[in-house]
C-alpha cells in the first residue's frame, strides 16, 4: 500500500514534465531559440519541483505507515485479512533410549536358538520357588502347589554397554520376545497340559542375565503312605527338568544356591496339612538308552496332618469302643447286658469300616492302622459275643455234673487270686465242702425225716455244682479280660 502511493505520485510527476516538454516542442523554431534559455530555467525549476514532490511523497508515506500501524493496533482481531503463515522452527525431540535399545537387541535376535554364541557351550538355568499355598488330595494321590517360580540364566545375545544407551542397565521383554528354557514338571498330574507358567515379562540386565519370576500352579503325583492315617506325615516331590535338552545343552542349578523353599508373606496355611520342612536338591539321571545325562531340580515337601476333627471323630470313638468291650468281661457271668453292649460296639466298628471304605483310597501295598484297628476290634467284639453267650449258658443252665476238677482247682487257686475271684471260689472251698458233708451226716441220723433229708441233700448238691460252674464261667471271662487288655494295649501303643 505504501509503495503503490509513492509509485503513483512519481508517475504523475513524470507525466506532467513530459507534457510540458511536448508543448515546448510544438513551438516553432524561432521561438525555440528565444525561449531556449527560459526553457532551461523551467526544466531546472521542474526538476526542483520533482525533487520536492519526491520528498513530500516520502513524508506522506511515512505518515501513512504510522497511520497503518495505529489502525492495525486499534482494529479488532475479527478482520477478514489473513495473516501470513509462519512456519515454526523445528523443536529437537528427546531420544527414547529404551526403544533404541530394544531395536538394537531384537533386530538380529532369534528366540528359537539357545542363547550361546558357541553351540558347544552350555546354558545354565537356576531354579527356585516361593510357596503361596498347597493342598494334598490323598484319595487321588495328587499334590497341588501354588507358588512363584524363580529362574535366571545368561543370554549372550542380550548384552550391551550402558554408556552407549544413556546408562540403561535393565530392560523388560514380553513373554514371547526372547528365548526361554523348556523347564517342565516331570511328575505332572494334569495330563498333557504343560502350561504351568503365567504370561509374565522378562527382566534383562546389561550383563545378559535374564530374570523370570512367573506365577505357577502345579499338580503332581505323590506317593501316599496312609499306614498311620489320620496322623500321618507325607513326603511329596516336584521334579523339574528340561523336556528336550540334555545336560550338555541346558544345565540346572539352584537359584542363588538356596536349598530351601521360601514362604511368602501372604502364604496361606492349609487347615489340615502343616509343612514341616521344604527343601530343594539337584541330581542327575543317566538312562541306559542314551549316553547323555539329564539334570533335574527336585523340591521336597514334608507334610504333617494336623486336624483335631479326625482325632475327635475317629480316634476317640475307637478308644471308647475298646473300653466298652473290655468292660463287659467284668460283669457277672449271668448278666445279659454284656451282649447288648458288645452288639452296639460291633455295629460301631462296622459303620466306621464302611466310612473308611468310601473315604480312603484302596491301597494294595499297605492298609491304614486305624482300619486294622477297627477291623481287629470288630473281630474281638465278635469273639467276645461268643464268649459271653457261652459264659451265660454255663451260669444259667441247670447242670447235674460238676466241671472238671483241674478247671475248678485252676480258678480257685493262685489264678483265682490274680483274677480277683474271691467272691466266687470261697463258696466252693474245702471248708465249705466239709460243712456240706457234716450237714449230710446230720440229716442221715434216725431222728431226721427221710423224705426231707433226701430233698435237702439233692438241693445242696445241686447248688454246689452250679456254684462250681459259675466260678468257671467267671474265671473264663476274667481270663479273657486280661487277654483283651494286653491286645488293646499293644495295638494302641503301635498306633499311637
């Protein structure tokens, strides 16, 4: 706008001068001579006027510039004129060194090859475990373990100089980005499912050491020993090793040389099983079909069952049943209540045996002692019922012939004192027999009545015979009382 005004003014001035010159040229030559001097003066005057016009034009341009500036400052921003596009200067972006390091490490990387530059070298993988929870199913012989595995190894293709990458000393990689060892559970009880580990990331250090701590859930077979059930201790194992590589390719070791299994702070204790000890061992296996050795790391768990409910529901009824059976031998020989007590004890034993059949697995190599205890108790109760029936028959049935003399003497002598039969054998002592003979002599005198004498003699003889049989029956029951006490004591001592 400024240039256009000045340019127009200059054109107008030059047009005026040229028009004047053209008019001067139209004057004839005579007049030209006369007016030559005056024309020169006019030309000089016009030049001066032109210079003055240029000066005025420049001054007006400066005024217009000032006015334009004032107008620009005072006019609102809603003018329709478009400002010229100003291209911003480029801002330097900060370099992402982690991305650059990942690109540097993964561009030539091959995750399906052992991470050693010399194929004859061995990759050493260290294993460890931290325990969260475990449970044992004795019926299926399966141990379930929840924990964190701890694995580390050295990857020669994942080394870098931290100085070249802004002092980065570690970086993370996804679960499918780098090589990982095929460490599997050998005694797996979950069929063909070998996906024990979660999809967690790897932590790689600048030295090439890879740390991997995946959460895992394992189900392994465990050889169950139920001989002392429900107070038994079990030894279960988790055996790990490479599924396809032998010891010259992948060697196994203990994580940080730790031979124990760590219990995390949020470890959940099992209400039935208590972990007495847990430790890890390394071993090597040599198979006859191949020349290589196969190392493995085994985690051992020694578990002790500690459930008071089993003690109250199984062991206590067994002890009470045993005491009931033994106490029946202390009842009088003619008491029929002993049969009722023994029959109840026999039914209890049968019911517990049926429960054991459904609750416990069928073991071919050994039988739990508690099952043997109840089965033997049931057998002894059955024998006790037979003995009780025989003794009741001896004490109640009317007999006219006495027991064998050796049997009567056996229970009325030293053995009778041991068996506490004093209230029975004093009735058949020699003194008592002499008194009976003297009474028989008195009744045989002529003064006594003959029919009455025969009746009394027969009644006294019959009562003496029955006392002898009651003594023998009581002696048999007391004798088996001692035998049952010894048998139950031996069985209880072995089981407890």
